[in-house]
C-alpha cells in the first residue's frame, strides 16, 4: 500500500517540472500539440489534432501520409502560408502563432525556402535560370543585405548553386527550354538562394518519372550534405521516403509512426547495410496510434489488453469475450 505524497514531495515535483527544459527547446522546428480547424458551411473540420513534431538542425527527413491526413496543412503552416488554430509552432526561433502579416512575409523570405510540386509554379517563365536564382538575392539586397546587393556577387552565387545542383548548363535557358527535372533542380537552387534555415518541398517528384525523381532527391541530398540545410520533404513516393534517415507518418492529424534508418557494417564481410526500425509516436497524454496493418493482422478493434512488464508494455487483442 502506498501513501499519498507529502506537500514537500509535491513541491519538489512542481519545481522539477518548472526546471525541465521546454519541449523542443533545442530543435529547429517544434510543433507542440498543434491544432488547425477549418470551418466550411458551418461545419468544423480538424485537419491537425494535437500534432507533435521535432526536427533537428541539419536533418533531411520525409513526411508521409494519405490524402487528408494533414501533412499538406502542416507544410503550409511551416511555410508561413497558413496560421495554426491552437498549440505551438516555432521554426528557427520564430513563433508562427504570433506573427504579424509583415513578420510572416519576412519569415517566408528569410527563414524558409519552398519547392512546389508543380514545376511551372517554382520559376518565373520570362527569366533565365540564373536570373530566377539571383532574384531572391536581389530582393534581399533591397532590404539591406549587402552580401547579396552587388550584381556580380549575385551572379556568382547563382552560378555556384546551379553548378552544385548540376544544372549550370541551363543558366541562360528559360523554363520552357528545360526538362521537368532540370526545372526542379533550378527551383531547388532558387529556394536555397536566400540561405534559408529550412527548405520545405511539397511532393517535389510528383510530376516526374522514377529516374528523374532519383536525380531530384540526389539534389536535395547534395544541398543537405554540402550546405548543411535542414530539409523536410512531403511525399507519397515510398522510394523517396526510403532514401532518408527519418520518415514520419501523419494519420488523422497527428504523427503516428516514425521510421529511423541507420547503417550497420558486418564485421566479417565489411558489407554495409541499412537497418530500418519503426516506432509508434507517444504523445504527452500517453496516446499512440498503432499501425493499421498491425491491428488488422491481429484483428484488434475498439479495445486491447495491456500488460505491464519490467521493461515493456505488452499490447494484445482483447481476450475478455467468453469469460
């Protein structure tokens, strides 16, 4: 039999909670119980239902989910194109809930870069590739960033980015003179031109064949490894999701599962293999979403049996019927 905690013990717990670092204090992107509610014809739809997400600086990760899961809503919020209803969202120290319209515009120009699925949406059709890449730097120069204010400096930086992404030969071409894959790589260069803290990409390979999609992902990987840019990709393409070290699945407006991949070297053969492990995401209310294929395989519905073991919690099908 346990006794109730004393006042001193309760005070100690409160002090410990107060001194504990805030959730996501060291993350570049923090979403804390994020809620987004849309109202249409008097009907409320919860696109995000208390979503939690942390992204560390320098990560290259993928967000996956079925249509209507909330992943596009989350991307629009992180891009500064939409405002959360409740919860907390911070990117590179910027509070996305308290921004003014002017703050939001500066945020989109200075903190995040964005690559859309539609290749035609990423580039201005009447500018060459080099001019498209130089334009964000020109706008930054008008706002007082002298490092990007000189025409020669902008042209040199634009060429550096095009060379990095292996489309320097397209520098003088306009979008209609390039393939879809070339356009997307130039679009990535445009998104990187402002030296963003985060690069967001919404289905960037959705209009491309598998071979070209591999080239686009290689461009993202190059930007991540060579420039250190944090990159978050929304995709339904499992081939793309399988190329990143971390894949987070969103279901019903919350993060549900996470796949982490790591390289392991066989000591005997020296061969390197990638090992993937899936985790269920546990929120601070103690809720988790079991993968649908797991519950379906064991015919789990409505209620499950729990057993607390010394080092784990066992989750089993409900065995109470018939007792």
